[in-house]
C-alpha cells in the first residue's frame, strides 16, 4: 500500500512510499530511521499524534519531526556570548 512520508529531520523531504499491509508506526519508524530513538521524534499520522502500535492505512500521511535539535545548545551559548561582548 502507498502512504505519504514527510521527514522533517535535517533538510527534510516528502515522498510516497510503499509499505506492507499491517505495518505499525513503530515498525515503519525503525525501518526508515535506523539507529534513531523514537523518543526524540514526534510522529504524526494524518496530522495527529499516534501510538506506536497504530497500524498504517492506505493513503495515510506520516510525519516525523525531531523534538531535540542536536547542537542547538552550543549555538545558543555562542550567541549569548556574542551579545554580551
């Protein structure tokens, strides 16, 4: 079956992908985001947060957005130092 996958990690992209019927959100995430922790992402289906055991349906829109941005603390620290100088 075909779903729309919107990945907002890094540069981001959107594309239609084929998944096997009966695929859960957790399985889909693990296959498409290997070595990443689901706890660090907000995963939505059709613009609504869902549980990890939600089974994807034909035509669903899956959006994966990071909740933590790597390196942001360092950037904020440098900006604070520049403003203070």
